[in-house]
C-alpha cells in the first residue's frame, strides 16, 4: 500500500492486526529534496506530500509494516543505478526489510545497492522485460559476488 497508507496511516495498523505484519508491505515513492533528505510522493510518484520519507518509513514500521518497497523517483527509469544513499538511510533507520527499486541497469547496480545501500532485496523491471538479463544470470552474478540468493 502506498497512497492509501499515506492518506490513512491507520490502514497499516489495521492490515497488520488482521493479516500479520509479514503480509504488509508499504511502498514509498521518494524524491530528493536536499542532501540526505527525501520527500514522499503519492499517486504513482506524481504528487508531493511534504512528508519526510525516512520519518514516514519509521512511522509505517511502528504501525506494523513488515517491509518497505522503496522507490527512488529520481532514479526510476534511468537505468543508471539505484539511489544507494536513500536506501542506506532507510536500512540504517528501520528494522524491517527494505526492497530497493528504481534505477536498475544491470546486475552490478543490484550488487551495489545490496552491499553499499544495505538493501535486503532489489526490484528490477526493464532489464528483464527487454531480456537484457535473465533472472538466472542476475542470481548467478550476485551469488558469485557473495550475495546469498536462491539459485
């Protein structure tokens, strides 16, 4: 949940109580607004909220979110790498898994955000949709770099 959770944060708590936190993923679309500061965007990343992204992540965790799907709106679609600073800020300030999204151009970018950004998982789309890499190739690459993946 993304926009609906921002509009009604109690939705996160209600969903967590009903289904368990392991089933609740809060998606956060974040855009840089200053050095080491990001703002939450809603409505598919089109509408700024004025909410600090890391603070919203912390609140979502307190309300019962089990994971954060974190998309950098600055990097999304660029294919020039994830925003490792954004991802690291979440990973170092929250205690739930962070899934990095936005900017994947290849397996090296995934390795970088997993290692330097401390992401727990990565999301990629274009590189698979356009068959530039297969999931198997990426998993083998990450495994060879010491990242634990299911092959």
